[in-house]
């Protein structure tokens, strides 16, 4: 089996409070069922001089900016310097890192966002993990349920991986860049520093340091023309 789907190949764990949860996994999606309980376990231990509790099971850093029209439902943690813009909908079980942007009309649910992640315009991020400095262009979404409602399978180059999960969106490695209005099919894995062209449909595993062109061709970044 290739290493493209392994937790430590995709993420620098020091850039997330979720490191203790993720370091126990071989594949990061194994952490998805435990996100809510993990937030509840660490939330009360966050330093009160750095975080304040604003509602039931919701902890936000004291310098977080939340627009009046945004909605945050617990359990949730939002790290320092993060901006939650108008109309954002954080539906619970969301562990959001430092310096992130949760944009207008963006919806987050059962997800981990590492530090410096940007989902700035009309994005849906459900049952997903976005690595350090990952970015989703306007209108791009992580679809988290198969059309036939069967369990999600990760299609890797060395063979399919059964996840046992009905809901599983996408794993975006550190520095991944998703073009505007792209769809990440359930079980998508995008490697570190890989770029996806706008209007793309991603299915399966994209290796690190790659470029997925608009016609679906995948090439190493060094071969970009």
C-alpha cells in the first residue's frame, strides 16, 4: 500500500490541537468518529487567559473575530487569530486552528482545520481534515456522502481502502490548493502541496506535490507548463 494516505505523510501534527488524536492513527480519517469527544476532553483544560467559553461546549480564543450573523454550535474550539465571517455555519464537532478564515456562507461540520487554513467563500467542509495552510477556492466543496449511501472507499493507486464510514469528505494535506467550484468526492485524499485546477472533480488519492489539470490529468508540479 502506498504512503500517500498516511497521517504523517499528509500533515505536520504540531500545527493542530488535534495532534494527540491524530498521532494514534495510520490513516487520518480514523479520527473522524472521535472529533466531538476529543473536543469535549480538552476544552475545559484550555487556559482561561487564552480561551473563553461562549456557550455550551464552545471555546474560542480571546482574539477570534466572529461576525454577528455567523452561527457556532458546540462542541467546537476556534484558535487564536481566526476570523469567522458573515453567514458562516459551524455545525459542531469542529476543531479549528489558529489564523484560519471561515468565510461567508461556509459550513463546517465534524472537521479538523489545521492552523492557517482558508475556506473563505461558499465552501462546505463536512467529515474532513484540512492540513496546515490548505486552501479551498470559492465554491469548492467536500462532498461527504456517496450517492448510493454505501460506506466510503478510498481509491488508492495500490488498491482500495475500506473506511467503514458512511460519512467521509476529504483529507487535504498541508498546503493543498483546491480550485474554485471543484468537488471533492467522498473519500478524496489530496497530498501535501498538491494543486487542483478550478471546476475539477476529485476522486481517490492525489499524490503530494502534484497538479491536477482541468481534464483530470495528474502530473508532478515540476512538469507544469
